[in-house]
C-alpha cells in the first residue's frame, strides 16, 4: 500500500483539499451551535480560503511545470531572461493564491491595488489552466491518432514548447480584453415583459433590476456611485436588488454603501439576499444598514405595490431568502415561499425576487401562478471558460424566459462582477424592465 509520503505532490494537495472540505462539513453540522457567531464566521471563511488554495495548488504545480520546468533543459535556461521569467511566474501564482485572503484583510471603501492585481491574476490563472489543459488534450489526441509513428516523433520537442507559449499568449490577450470589458459602465438593457393580471393603470410601470454588485475587494464606492447615477437617470418607479450586493461585513464597508441612499424610486427600493450575503455572516447588520438608506429588505415577505393612479389597483411584490441560507444553517433564514407569498393570491399579479435561478424553478413548481420572477447569480458566466459551467448548472442562464402560459423569468447577468475584475463572453448590465398590462 502506498504511504502518504510516496504520493506525488498533486495527490497530496488533493488529499489536503479533501481534509479541509471534510472539516468544513463537520463544523457546519456539529460546531455551528457550539461556537460564537464571530468565531464561526471566521472559521468558515478561513476554511473556504484554505480549501480553494489547496485545490489551486494542483493547478499551480501544472502551470509551473508547463511554463518553467519544460524549459530548464534548453540553452536559455541559464540566461537572465529565464530567471526573470521564473520570478514572474512565481509572482503570478502567488498573487492568484493570495486573492481569497484579500477578502479577509483588504476590504475598504475603495479597492486596494494589491486586491485588484491578485484577482486579475486569479482570472488569468483560470484562463491559463483551461488552455494548458485544452492544448494538452489536443496534443495527446494527435499522438494517439499518429500511433506514435515517425510523424508523431517529428518536432515533438517543438510542440511541447509551443503549447505553453501559445497558452500564455492567449491568456494575456484574453485577460486584457476581459479587463477592458469589465472596466466599461454596465450596459442598460431595456426589456418589455407582459404581466398577467397587471392592472391597466400600471401599464408601462418601470422596474430597474440590479444584481451581483459584490461590494468588496475589487468593487468600491466609486463604482457603486456610478451605478446609482445610471439608475436615477432611468427614473424607475421601483428599484430592486436581487442579492449579492456585498462580500464584506456591513461595518467594514459601510462608507462604500452610502451612494445607495440616493436611490429615490417613488414606489420603493427593495432587496433580497444572495448567497454571498450569507457568506459574510452579517445579514442582520446589512438589513439594518439598508433600512437606514430607505431600502426595504424582503425577508420571506411581500409588499403591495399600489398604482399611483388608483389605490384599488395593486400587485404583489415578494422576496425570498437565498437558498444558501439553508445549506449554511443560517439561523432564522432560508427560502420560505409560503411565508413570502402569504396574502398573495392569483387574483392579483405576483412578482417574485429570488436570487438564484434554481430557486425560481422551485418557486414555480410550488406556485405556478407567479407571473414574473427576477433573478441573478449566474453573472452570465462572467469569464471564459466558466460560462459553460454556469450555463449547465442553472435552469435559467441569462435573459428572459417564458415558462408556461403566463409566467416569465428574467435572469440578470449581474451589474458588476465577483472578485475578478474581468468579463469574457458576458457584459455587466442594469436592466430596465417595462411591465406591460395584457
């Protein structure tokens, strides 16, 4: 039997990741009620950071071997340029690994340059890993098809060197494109949605949808102020924020949130939690902070949105907690559709705010009379190659979906980005939704 010491370092890293993951599950199941709130919050964050970094270590070893070790036997291995290249690769990997630690120690009103650099390297790391794997798969397929004949042997050293060079070039190009794309203001996307049983006096009611702003290490007050200015220019009747507003505790990042106080939609501004609010373990303080800015959290509850033209006309706007609250066993929270829709009957139009598309699917299975669900969470994949995973893991990916005869689901691609200040294959969006009366 092979001992742990005899395992290759990649296998050791995988085992370490498994141990950390097991400790996460153990602490959630058995220690949640025994630890005080602050200790539990830090333990969960530290465990997640260690888990991700141990997993990344496997990829980092592959990157080092592909981009450095491969060339150690070449004539250039002893040159000054190669030494600088090794330092550059090591620095790149170190920054990528440190990105998750910035969430613990480097969150303020505006992003630190180190946080932006670290998360940029994390995005490039993901792209580089993909291309090294993809090009390696192509290389192996070529060798297999060539049956290890003379043709396969010809120029094999050149092909081995070409693979990491091509992967690095593609990564650099896409990283620059992604950074430029994400640095642009969110696009304003106007969508008309017919809402069954919406009163005629509320025809053309304008709802502005925000999602996944992710105030934290790489998104601060300046970007939020820009978003608020764009929202105010649209003059919405209602503004809704469907989760993942933040990645940090309310006390730490409070100055960055102040622009939200300028939102002044006449029929109100509403908020529901996303999974990242629960990762902060600070939801109660966030609710109080948002209320101080006249933003109403919908904590498995609903409000009547009354027509400005007739007090007898209204529709039901409801919001549910994010489903991650159940996974984390977050006390007093969790998706409770029955509670959220209490008093909302099919006689009036029902609009539901639910952060994750899977929650939208569950809600429609339980209450098919919901007319419109507004979600986010997917980011449209945010960056290549994560787009494919986000598409496969969510029942609704991005944009408008018609479900049944009288129901629509709209999934925002996100108003900013999570951590990595890049977008590839997606675009940040502020959604202007025009509700149409049938």
